[in-house]
């Protein structure tokens, strides 16, 4: 999600959920010797139809992101992403890259919820992001109550290089509610938003508030497939989009897989 405190609705449209990784982060410690690969695919069925500065129209864009994460310790992991995209009538092209350090609070601390944090350092081409460099700081808060799964990502983001640097930090919270029908299938509702610059929050109708209806299918202990259909409840987001994520873990098992996901 990217927002620069724009004054016009057309600019606010660009501040929709991140098309390259539509994903609410969960508590998922990756110990030393454990790795994960995620393939994110997203397609915008109904989006913007005109350029907003250097940023191309989003309608009928297809995005494919490869993400590799390596565990560097029981509470620390490092990830990297390769971003690619295809605009209507054009082949898949390089769109940018990211580096993502993760930290997790050990369950041995016995907090009433699972807690972690991560940072995304993002570098994207002008056709997909007007600002050349970004930073996003994510907090990961997770609580499981029986079959109920609650995940929240308060996110603070800012441009590091480009015209949006003067806007400072923006607030872009996301969250997920899941209900485990079985070990194999968990339907969910995900929420993504961008409220604007903390210096001057946007009016509600210019903010992005999007929901994704979908679920997780656990193929086996090492593979998970997520898919969903998303829509915006304001005119500032993509009207309709599809998203999926295939996650494969290898090496040592994730610490989150060794027991219940919540206290």
C-alpha cells in the first residue's frame, strides 16, 4: 500500500493495497535452516483506466511476485522479493524488488497474543510506483481462540525517495479473520486499507478500504494455497481484483508448525 497524502481522488486511487503482495502477515517464526518460497499472483479486473503521474492504469494488470525467506535464527528471518507485472497487451516485465527483515517475540515470553514485526524496503519502477524507494513497518499481532484466527497488521509507510517524501508517514492497517473448518480448509475475510498521511488523514471516501473473501487450503504440512476475490467499498480502491498465494516451506519446520498457532 502506498499513499502520499494526495489531494485528489485520482491520486488516492493509486494508494490501494499492494498489488504485488496482497497478504496479511501472520506469526510464522522461521528458525535457522528453514526456508519458505511464496508465489503471489494478482489480477485487477476493475481498476484505474488512466495514468496517475508516472503510474500506469491498474485495470487488467497481472502481477507475479516470487518471495524467498530464510531463517537466520529462531526469532529472525530475512526475505527478498522479485516483482514482475504485465500490462494489457504487453509481456511480463521486471517491476522492482524488496528486502524484508522479520523478527518474532518467542512464545516463551508467554504474552497473551503472538507478536512480531517486519520492515519492507521496496524499490519499484516508475510505472508501478511514483516514488523510487519506500519503507513499510509492519506490526504482526495474532490471537487464536479455538477455531477462530485473528491477525492484525498495523502498518506505517513512507517514501524514502521521490515526490511523496514530504508527506511523511502514512497509516495503512490490514487484518484477517479466519475460521478453521478443518485442518485442511480455513475460510477468511481479509481487510486492506490506506488512510492517508498521519499529518493529514484523507476523508473517508478518498481512503482505501478493501475486503477479500477467500480462504487457505493446506495441501500438506509443507504447502499452503490461499485464494480470494477482493473489492473496494470506496471509489479510491480497485473495484474488483483476484489474488492467490502458494507457500512452500522446506528445511527445518517452522516453529509455528510445532504446536498451536496461538496461546
